[in-house]
C-alpha cells in the first residue's frame, strides 16, 4: 500500500476550459451488470445487462437518463464520429441491443438532464455475436449543456469565461511515490470533490476537499496508473492521469 498525499496550491486565472469528461472502464462482462454513472455524481444512470441467455439490453436507471433508440425502440449502434443528439430518445427500462451483436466496437448515444439542462454523451461497447458477453471500454459526458457530441469524441470543445470557478489543475511530480502537489489555477470558492479511478475504471477513492491537502493513505492504493477527476460545486474541472510507484 502506498501513502499518497496531495497538497492543494492555487493561482489566478479567468477562464475555464470545458471538456468532454471521459471515464475508462475496459472490463468484459458475462452475465454481470455494468452500471454507468455518466456524470460521476455517485448515482447510476444506465445499466447494461443480460437478463436472459443471448440477450443484452441497456436500461435507464432514473427519469433524467435517456438512450437514443430507433423506430422499433432498440438502442442505436453508432460507429465512431457519428453525431449524437438529433434522434429519438427514450427513458427505456430495457432497450434491446441486437444491432450491436458481432459488429465490433460501437457506441450507444445517451443523454442526461441535469438541473433542467441537457448533456449528451456516449458509451463505447463491443457485444459478442452470440451476446454471451460484452466489453465496455469507456463512457463520456459533455459538460456544456445542449451541445451535441460525436461518438468517441474526447477532444476539448471550447473555452468560456467563468470567473468564479477553477479552470484546471495539474499534479507534480508525476509519476510520484508518496506525496504530490495538486496545482489549481484559481482560488477555490466552492466545494471540491475528488475521485481517483484505477485503470479498470473502478473508483478507488472519493473525497470532498475542505483543507489544503488530501491524504489517500486509507485508500490502499497499489502501484499503478490512476486518474484523478475534480469537480467544483458539481461542475467538472478536469481529469489527470498519474503514475504511483
């Protein structure tokens, strides 16, 4: 187990960089449900499951979650770079995914209503031809409301002014052994929520920042690659990859 201490430091800036929030998963499932928390707020939004042999479905787990479907109510299988956001949406409790079977990597179009605003996203998936298993590679969430995305899109999509918020952060040194410093570009005015994901997409540690340091020693973090994701007052700030050795 490594003891990882992150110290928070600040600077001044006026801009916030807006990005598509990407969460890695990289897990193969066989008759085990995959829960998707699209906006990483601790609430499951979608569930991909196998309710019967040779069947894979996606379900919306709350009334704010929607899946893009065709005229028959089945989930649409998108190829990379397809536009998501201009088709039929459903809060289905179980959309069939037959068009995904044996097609290789495809994308599910999803959207989430947050505080009355629409945020689009995608789930990258590969379903076996006989639907006995499926692999979820990653999922993504557009943090600018009412902005469409393309399947597989991960690029930064814009910069806008928001003086009250942190813009970005960095970790130094990286890789690190036990102690690192988390540099913010602006003084924190709200509540900072930190989640550390391991390379499989599992949330290894979660914490709310109330002081100038975060001690991960109780998280039992092993050597390896991790992703630190930061939110301020529910607004996505950024995600950084770190190596712990």
